[in-house]
């Protein structure tokens, strides 16, 4: 039976305690939430951190603390850690590179192009940065999660594959419904996957939708045999007008959907095999 991976993105860069008191922002909160999400079915944890005021940050000390907690206090947890390299906009490149390079998680995000983020700022990933990012990931054995917010970014990935900056087999995360990027619809998801299959055959993929397209994207991705991402980074509402109590409820719902479609939820060990990652030591 086909196994599908659930990634949980517990924190992200935007939701605050004012948006929802339930979002985990500091290392102890984040690590505990990741652990609890693992217990209900998440195989990958996409990690963002915040500064002491709860604002978006690439604070190395905060990343270090989350990773330390996952490797010590929650050492029985074999979830795949995936650190962001894009904790906000207008951040220093060296701050974006340091966490994955020094902490050596199994995965880290690779945002494959620049975009007008939420119509308010430029989320910059210039060519020189992407080349450096790809080579540094290869140097320390961290697998890129290629985040794409529009189809052009998939073609960017094709270019970097040809240049040796990205190594196959690749893993793509289709980020849909973010203002400034492609809308979260089934039609667009099929379109994005078709492009990926053409330019990077043999790749694995996952998808999530923000806002009103969240459930459509979840159902469509699972129906297509794809992996999914859920969590408060992307949506703080469990359903219209109802705040999610925690990130676990999103994971539990994704698990139910996967099983209703006749698939099974991948364990972290199975996810490593699917993603061509080495077995956990």
C-alpha cells in the first residue's frame, strides 16, 4: 500500500499570539509541539523560530535550542527535521545559511526564486544566493526541500539541476495560495505537478494550500498520491471561524484523509526511504 508523508509546519514566520494564542513560538513550545505531532503521524517537521518578541527571525541560538531539545529531551522521536532558510524577508544571507550548515538537519528549505511576498515586500532569493545555498547543502549532506510558489520556480530548479547546484532525485514542496504566488486550486496543483514531471522526472513532491484553498489542496494532493504539509505556518483556522487548538489537529485530519483514500501514513523511517535520505543512525 502506498505511503504518504505528512509534514507539519508548526510556527512559520507570520502568525503571532495575537492571531492565535495556540501557535508555538519559542524553542520549548516548538519542540514539544513537534514531538506531539510526531506521535499522531507527522514524519517531517518544518522548523521556523522567532525572536524573544515573537517576530520572524533566523536566530541561530533558537534553532540550536530546538534541535538540541529534539535530539536530547525528545530523543525517542525519529521525526525528520527540516530547517527553514527563509525565516522572513530582508534577512542577512549568512543568518539564513548558518542554521542548516552548522546543525546539519536532514533537510532544509530551498526557495527556488524571488517573489513579491504578500504584495508588501520582496522575498529575495537571487541567483548567487541559490547557487551558494545548493552547494553548501551538498557539502554538509542536507537535502533541499525545493519550495516553489509559482511554475517559474520549477523551471529555475531545472536550471540548477543542469548546473549541478541541485542533485536528483529532488523533492518539491508546492506552496499554494500565498499572496503573490499561484492560487491554491486543484487545476493549478495538477499543472504544477505536470511541469515537475517534465523537468525533473523521478522527483517526489508535497503540497499545501493557504487560506480558503487549504482543504481543496489537501484533498487534491492525497487523491493524486502526493504528500502533504499542514500546520499553523500556513493556516491558523481549523475551519471557517474556528481557531485550531494546536498543530496536532491538522496532522490528525490529514491522517484521516490519507486513510480514507486508501493510503497509509508514512513513518519517519518510511519517509526517509521515499525521500532518498539515509536511515537514521
